C-alpha cells in the first residue's frame, strides 16, 4: 500500500507540470489584443469650409503621433481630376501639406493617407470650397476710384465678410472635430480572466489528486 501511494505521489507533480505546460502553450497561441488606430481629430481648413481664397496649406491633426512613412495629401476637383499630390511634413500628431499653387475658385475633395502610430495605414477625405481666385481677390475694385466714401464702404463690407468667414471657419472646425472623433475602442485584455480560469483548474486538479491518494491509502 505504501509503495502504491508513493508511486501515486510521484505521478501528481508530473500531472501538474503537464497541465501547466498545456496552459502556457494555450496562452502563447492566443491572439494579441487589438488596439484602436489613431483618428483624425481636426483639419484646417475644416470639412465643408467655404473660403474666400485658396489656403496656403492644409493641416491634419491626429489623436497620436503618426509615422513619417509615405504620407500623402491629394486634392481633386469636382470632376475627380487630381490637381495636386503633396507629401506633407509630419511633426508629432500633425501633418502639414503646403500648396505649391493657389487653388482657383471651385469645390475640392482632399484625400489624405498616413501611417498610424501602431503601424497601420489610415486614410480619409473631406471637402472645401474656394469662392474666388486668389488673383481676383487681390485685384483692386475699379469703383474705388469714384470716391473715398465708396472705398470706405467697400472696406467695411470686406471686413464684415472676413469676420463672417472666420466665424464659419471656427464653426466648421468644431463640427469637423466632433464628426472625426471615433471611440478609442475596447482594448481590455482577456489575460486576467484566463489566469483566473487556469488558477481554478490547477487548484481543482490538486484537490482531486489529494482525495484520490487518501482513498487509496
């Protein structure tokens, strides 16, 4: 009886070691928890903005530092023709695309693509509208030569228009930021649950082995 119990005692550690090895293998085969990609927080100009003249550059701001790996900003007109393809400069969470030439009056689609901080590419689009050509906006009003009063009126109108455009830009930026924000996603790990299950299983095996040895003895 003692010899048999001794053999059983030697088999219990071996069973526990085998169980632990199986658990370790199962944990290594589990997929890593998914992480949410970075998201676009805001753009300047904002999505849907109507600008008096062409912007000098386009700025994209993301929720985290993006990688400087093949970023691109592409501008297309209403017919879908690509007018400009720019490699933006990346600094932390901000990518800035400087326009080589001003955009003429019209509506444009801005396509962007960058590599997220987790190494995955992300992309998107937004629209802007330019009301008039840059040269036309800079040209003098011929009616200004009629008198100082008319010039003053024109200056007040231009100031009023600029103020309205600034308010529109600010409202559009807030709207774009709200629409671009995405939930960060659930990145919780299942590891604590798995460790708890493994712990219960190991304790159960140990208790079963203990009572089995007592019955045999």
